[in-house]
């Protein structure tokens, strides 16, 4: 059986005491085992990072950018193999896996411009003979704790900017689909990053706690569920670390009466069911404004959902594949049952769905539930599966209040032809990322990604200039140069000039 080891300087040092299975979600079979590390292994990775980071920080940013350019080229050259490997462990179809990788590469492209992004500020003549300037210097050693649902994109969001800024970086990916993160580290080394600058350690809570507690790690980036994000933030901050921790979501899509229903339905189906709904920027709640809008929306949604093909991750005809584990499949189906018990009307039921010949896989069929209300626990919580809930709103103000009052505040979308309604909604909604006729409003890489409320802990977003700020510390210098030498001469006269 294939074994997935840590990727640290000097190797892992023998057979691990603990291992975890890595499943193929399409058929339910165990396809590999991954090592689970501990604090002692992390100590070794940190020591290697400490040895490598000062020279890397002293490398000029143009040369660091060249490593990013070469890494981008290598990832693109290996795109198909990476996507198939990702799909085989996560369960998303290959097209979605390629999108996962491409969105990560967009942050690498931003990191290629690090010489410009690291430029400081300068004030000439802030006082008599006084100049003031600032510089951004690396934190030192950063760490990333990344989730199963984007095993390529989110690691690249973190380590791309961190390394380009001159830091060493230790990646702790999800143990559910660890192979692609390991390959990314290998490709970064092949691109020219020195040994010790990017390493990969595997583990569960034991490794997470070791990262949060290690005194040499200065900054930690995390993406996962909100409860764990809060735990990571609190424990990391208590240990004096800079922490950004992105949590869960319950994104809403508001359908105004004047919306282009055909286009909105196409967007909704992709946003709700794509990647089996295992995305923090999925759109699991649709809010039609007015009963007529709700009826027209459902009429259009039903045939589009019926046309979805759910199959194995390597099936090119499949629109989406299985969810990541049998436990997660059971959890999603429990939420569907809970919503039904709470009074939701199930229009399409994806429970107990299995494609023919794939009975061992972790499949959940597309599910559509009407008449969901804000007091239901299934609405309040994140389901993280291919389930679309319909919450009917009588008017714009009610629709605006739903995402604004929800415990999560990651993303939201409004579908309308009315510019005033869109502008008013964007200005007033209490959510961090807003789409106007865009169902999944993930910002481009040179802007920043981050939600509000229980969707994010910490005050700095992912990637863009916010990422540069997070992975660096600013130093401000105030300098005064005298106008004369100690003997009273003119400091600006060169001796050879007489």
C-alpha cells in the first residue's frame, strides 16, 4: 500500500508510531496510509526552517520571485497529474480539481510581483534634515493548517505569499487528502527554494497543538470549521502568535423579482452542488423575494437538478463526485433528516443515493428543500454538502436581514437587474464578500479573501496585500544626517574636490 510521509529536511526518521488511512471516496477503498507526526517531528522541521530562513530573507526579492515563476511553470506542466491525484483523494471531479489548483496558482502569480508589493514608504524632509521610511521584514517561520476541501488552492494561498516575503513555512495539510500538498512542496524545491524553506508535516490535533504552542513559529494561518478556527485563534494568540483563522459559512443567494431567472438558476446549481457542496464559498441557501419569484425559481431548478450526473471523481461526464468520507456522508444525511423533521419540504431527496457499480463510495445526491425558516437548526448550521435550502422572503428588507443576522458572514450574492437594489444591498449587508450576479464571490488574488462574524477570527485577510501584511512586520526608521562634519566642515564636499 502506498505510504505518504512527511516532507522535512533529513527525512522523517523511520517508521511512524501512528498512521491514518487515506480513502478513495469514489469506491470507499483505502488507497494509502499517511504518517501522523508529533511535537518531536515538528521540532526537527522548525530547526531546519530556522537554519534556512535568514539566508532566504537576505535573498533579494527579485530572486525569490524567480522561484515563484518557476514553481508556477512546474505546477502548470504537472496540472493533469496533480488534478487526478487530488480528485482520487478528495472526491471532486477532475475539472473541479483543476479549478482548485488554478485558483491557488493565481496567488502564486501575485507572489511573483513581490518586489513591488514589499516596497516601503518614504518621506523626504519630515523635519530639518530628517527622513522617515519604512520597510517590511519577514516574520521568520510561518505555519499553515489547511482543510481537506481545497488541498491545492489553500496551501498555495498561504505559502506562496509567506515564502515570497522571505519566510520559511511549515504546511500541515488535512490527513484526508495529503498527496497533492506533498507534491506542491516537492515542486517548490524543484523550482529552486532552499531546503527548509517549505516543509510538510502531517498529523491530527496533536500536531495542530504542537504548531500552536511552538515558540519559534511566529504566524499561523488556518482554514476549517468555525469552532476549530476559534480554538486555533485563541490558543495561538495566547502564545503570542499572529493568527488568521477562517471558519465556516452559510452563504445566501438573494433572488430579486427582476432577476434573470434562467441565468440565476444555472449559477445556483453550480454554486450549490459543484464539488458536492464542500466549499466554504458554496451557496447552500437561496432566498427568493416574493412568492411568485419562489415558484418560478423552483419550476426552473427542478429539471436542472434532475439533469445532474453524480459519479466517480475520474468520470469526465460527472458534474460532481462523492463527499470526502463515510462519516461526512452520514452527517449530511442527518442534517437533511433534521431539516425535514423541523418542517422543511423536501423537493429532491439525495439521501441513500449510490451510482450503479459504486456502492462503496461516499455519495450524496443533490437535495432541494423548500420552506426552510431561520429558526431551524439546519439553517443555522453549515451542512457542507450538496444541499440547497430555500428560505422565502416577502420583501427586500427581509432578504437583506437574513444573511446579516446569520452567525456566519463569509459570502453572499444578490441576483438583480436593479442597480440601486444591488448598490444598497452591497453597502448594508453584514457579510465580508458580496457578489452581484456572481454566485461565488471569491475575490481575485490581488484583492483579499475573508469573511465576518464566525467566519473569520483575526483581523487580516488571506492573500493580496493583506497577505503581505500578515506575513511581514513593519519597521519604521527615522534618520537625521548632519549638515557638517565634527570639525565644522561641509559634509557634502568630497575631499578630492579641494
